[in-house]
């Protein structure tokens, strides 16, 4: 009995000894997460790459090797090219709005004013609400017949002016009142860009404010002593200091917009006439609805180089932010 | 601040707040609109109107609750809410079980390579579902998990684990090393020091991870949409756009109620934990 207990004790002690070793413990604690991610991210990712070189169709997980055919087929499709173009338009267009909006808004939100908490609550709402749900709210907002947007434009007598403007800048040649925000190719592109900007802006604002807070007060004091004010201070002090953090926020925004499926799918389903397809929705239509698993995988993989570039840039700027 | 500065602040901040929050106000009004009020395109969409299209200050007499009732009694919506909660809570549990040890080890035990490994794990978060959903949807079918909530419970941690590991690593780093050292000197094992000292102090951080991981699950669309096709098994993010939008006939009030009801509590929670989240999120990047 006693001997048994002693043996158990020594075994326990040995185990304890092993568990106390930092290196062993670190590996033991990290391993489950890493193994899990390898299984549910690594394996499907590798599989997507494999599929993209095969002629696999819906219902199977394998196919015969077709080399680069899927990629060249995808590339020769006008809808695919439009999807690439749209992905770029949404991503860059919305991020330009986000960058400018967040820079301005964060500048004022760091001040102390009455009612700040409610303003902050309202500003953060688009990011806090689940994206599918807020997108449905936009579907309602942009409805051509009952929409508040067109009603307001009509009451302010701006609708005909807007139609003229859309024609004048060659965005929509023969638009009519009431405007079909989601029913005309270019107007839908514009609406989708705005919805993307709307949902990413709060995130950027919050990151900008955090970045501002991370700048030591001494910098502010020093620049005051040196007499840097107004535009000069903005150009030589504020912008260089905040640029890395701002870029990190924008790069996140690029990733969130470029990989989005829900906003486009819910608002337009890629229509009208595939004019608002983006890479993720086009991959869905080809891969799931059309059943060409291999080509769908190839289409979705076209996003990967873009994401790689953005990620490398993000790491680079995050490090610069750390140094400053 | 001078008076002028105050005025310019409001002049900038208020329009932004209106633009960003407007869809929610509009959704709130729509929720309780009567069919006659909604269908009359001359009526102001901003408020409730009587049959002649006039606004009255006792506006609640011109609103109706019937569409919210319809949603809960005549559709699968309550079921979707339940499914969403089940998936969210299960995923959060799995996420914590995997990410807490990993986050702690990266912050405390790994030494020099901890930061690098943390960044590498975070990068996994940036491999989006849109790259993975095609092989995964096939895989789910082969595993016979199609139309089952288990498919989502199994796959959602693929994005919550890297996200949570990164956040938790940031939170654990902010806990003074001395507290643990004192416990270790007193003879506690590392794991015990973690459980007794580190966990209680990190509770706010862990709660933040719970909220944000849960909200990522509610947000997810493409997996919920491709893995599950029977209405009873859907979560809200796939159920609402698929089953409440029927052809060209929109039940706008019910549809909008369905979106606003879960969004409000989530938004409140989000706000309450936002500062902590940002600290953790940016903690690894800029200190």
C-alpha cells in the first residue's frame, strides 16, 4: 500500500518536474491550438489549392489533374474580370472614404465634450451590429420604391438633380426617378462601396483613437515648445507619428472588404447582370451553384496574392509603429 | 476648449454620428409600422402616420406590434436565435479551452519566439472563410455533418481561436510577472499559478474574448449559408436573409425586427468591452 503510494508520488514528482520546464510546458500548451488550426485551416487551404488544379465537380472531393486550366478559364471569363475589378473598386474606394473619415472623426472624438459617450455609441454601431443584419437594413434603406433615401431626395427636390449629375459624370446614362440604387450597374457599385465604407469606418476610428493615445505626451509638449503649430505640426509631427497606425487600420479594412461575401450577396447577389460580382461571390456561384468545384477554388485563390501583399505590408508598418 | 472649438466639434461629430447610426433609427421605426402606413409611398418613412399620412405626437397609437409577434409565432426565428446561442456558446467554450493555454504560453513561457509565433497565429485569422469554404463544404458533406449545427461548432473555432489567442496573449502580458513569481516561490506549480493568480486577474480580458468571439460567430455568413440548408437548423445570419426574404415579397417590418432584435444587445455588450478589446487587439502591435 505504502510502496504503491510512494511510487505514485515519485511519478507525480517526475511529471511535475517535466511540467515545470518552460520549454516543455510552452509546447504542451500551444500544441492543441496549433494542431486544431492545422486541421481546420491548413488542410482545407491545401485542399483548395489542390482542387484548383483539378476538374473536381460538386459532390466529390477529388478530380483529375488539369494543370492551370481552371485559372486560365476563369481569367478568360468577362464576369471574372469584372469581379476582380469590382473587388478592387470596393476595397480601394471604401478605404479612401474610411481613411479620410476616420482621420477627421478621430481628431474630434479625442476631445472632451458633452454627450461624448452617446456619440461614441452611435459611431460604433455599424461595427458592433452583425454585418448580415445591418446589410438587410441597408437593403431596406436602398429599396427603390419605399426607400427613405429616395423619399428624402424627392422631398428635398434633389432627385432630378442627382439623376442629371449621374448622367453628367457618365456614371448612369439613363437613370430615372425613383432611383434604383441596387438595380443599375454603376449605381449599385456606388451603393456597395458606401455600405462597405459605412461598416468599416467605426473600426478605423477606434484604431485611430487608440493609436493617438499611444503617442507619448512628451511629443506633444516638445512640439509645442519648438513652436510647431497648425499645418506645420500636422505635417511634421502628427502625420508621421500616426501614419503607421493609420496604415495598419486601413490594411485591416482592405482585408475585411476584399474577402466580404455577405454584403454583396445580400444586397445584389452580384447583379444586375453580374455587374457587381466580387471574387468571393463569383467563386460561390461557379463552385457551389454551378458545381465546378475546381474552377471555384481557383477563383477564390486569386484573392490570396492580394492578401499576402497586404499582410506583409501590415507586419512592416506594425513594426514601425512599435519602434516609434 | 473655447466656444468655437466646441461648436466645430459638434459640427463634425454629429453628422458622422447621424450617418453611421441612421440605418438603425430607420430600422427601429420600420419595426412597428402598420402595413397601410408602410405601403403608402407618400407617407413620411421617418415617423408613424395616420391613414391620411399625418403625424401625431401620440405616435404609439399609430404603430403596431403585430409584425414582431408574427416573427416569433409564425416563423422559425425563435429557433434560429436558439441555434445561434447554442453555436456561439459551444464555440466560445472550445475557443477558450484552446486559446487560453496557447495565449498564456506565448506571453509567458515561449520567450523570444513567443511574439513571432503570436503574429504567425494571428495571420491564420487573415486566411478568410472565402478561401476555405469550397473544400470545407465538401468535407462537411463527407463527414455527414451537413445540416447539423455541429458543422458550425467544428469550423467556427478556425477563426475564433487565432483571434482569441492573439487577444489573450496581449492581456496576459499586462499582468505583472512578480505576482506569478511570488506564487512559484511559495511552491505552486506553473499551472497552479496560472489557475489561481493569472486567471482571476485576467477575467475582464477573458470576458472580452468571450463577447468578441461570440459576436464573430453571429457575424459569420458564408459557412452558415453553405453548410446548412434546412430552415430549422439555420442560425440567424443565414436564416434571416434566406427564409424571411421570400421571392419579391418582402415582409419588411418582420424582416427588420429580426435584424434589430439581436443587434441591440450585441451592440451594447460591444460598447461596454470596446476599450479593453482595443487594448488587447493593438497590444501586440503597438505598445
